């Protein structure tokens, strides 16, 4: 089957890319080495079938085309699913690399719950000290009150630091989650589409476009060569055409002249019949087109027709 060069280059590139995707997808989906090898083999066969079935089924009848179309749709669905697995896994790995680059914020102090509990205890003690009446131990009460107030201030500062650390940790977690998502498909979540579903739709779209390009390129590459149309003269189409007499050049003989004369008589009879029925006009150009002969032969035939009419 002839192959056109330029479409074939695109077809080979698309098929090679799809085969590489199927190999990586099969490698990721399999566990044991045998499972990976079988997944890869299945993926490669489905890719090649999906790309070549339309071009291979084109010369055949409509029944075989229907069967080929059904197989092609099944191969396309399986191939797009396998490619989507690769795209999703690749996006996952890329997200993990982006998330690893996000700085991790560590918390060194106590958490807010513990600080709040200590602060509540200090506030309670300060309230009890403030309500205590001073008789002869006023200095001790003032010292304890001052110490509790200082302790309360320290706890307030620690709580503020803990809140800032917690806010920084929340921002780091948000940046980590944002890095895991694809920047483009992540924008689709603004339209209410979940991020996993957006990634799946994007992967299927990429796979479908790649497969469509490969199929169309193979259709162009394996297209049959255009056959130039051969003009068929009415003389060749006539059902009652006389067999053509083969003329052989013989030196010093009269047989070729007699053969040519007999052929011209047959042509003259056919032309006379065609003129009588109104099929052609009695012109040299019309006779030449009708017989598919040279101009000299057409003039000779026309002369014989006129002689026969007179």
C-alpha cells in the first residue's frame, strides 16, 4: 500500500507518542513484572489498532466497515482510558514535586488549648487574690497579685505567638494543597467542578485529541493514490464495436493497405449509422472524437461516408 511522506511523518510521531504513553501507563498500573509486561502489550496493541483500523477498513465493503467501526470505538475508549491513567499519575507526581518545594512551617511552642487552660487557671487565681481582704499580709497579697498579672501577660503573649504560628501553618497547608493541584484544572474548580473530575476530564481530552490526530494522519498517509480519469470515446463504449484490425508493416506487400481500407470501410459504416441516427455531426472533429482516431483517418472516413451518400 503506497504511503504519503508528509502525513506519514505526523502519523508515526503521533503513534510513537501514544505507544510511549501506553508503555508508561501499563508500567504504572502493573504490580509484578509479568503484569506490567502484559499491560504494556495490551496497551500497544490497542493503540496501533485504534490508529490503523480506519485506514485499513476504508477499501472494504460496508459490512466490514461496520465491524471495524465497532472495534475502533472500543479500542479508542480503552486507549483513552489508559492515556488518562498516565495523565492523572503524571499530574500526581508533578503535584508532589511542587508540594515538596513549599517550605514547611514547624511549631515549637505549646498549642492554643494548653495555653488557654493555663491562662484560665491564672485568671481564676488572680480573681481569688483580688477578692482576698488585707489585714496584716497586704504586701504578700500585692506580690502574688503582681506575679499573677505578669504571668497572665506572659500567657497572652504566648497565645498571640501561637495564633501567628497556627496562621502560618494554615497558610503553608493551603499552599501545599494548591501545589498538589494542577494550575489549569484548579481554575476549573471556580465553576463548581471538583478538582479530581477536572483532572480526569482534562486527561481524557488530551488522549482523545492525540488519538484523533493519529487516526486522521494515518488516513491521509494510507490514502489510495488518485487515478487519472481516462477519457472514453463513444467508439470504445459502443456495444457493437468491431474488432480492431492489427496492421503489420510488410515490405513490398499490399496486405496492410487492404487491411486499412477494410478498417476504414467498417468505420465509415459506423459513422454513417451514427450520423443517420443523429448521434454525431458529419464533421471531422466529431468523427475523430467518435472513433478516437487521428485527423487524417477521420478525413478519410468522412470522404468515404460522403461518397457512399452520393
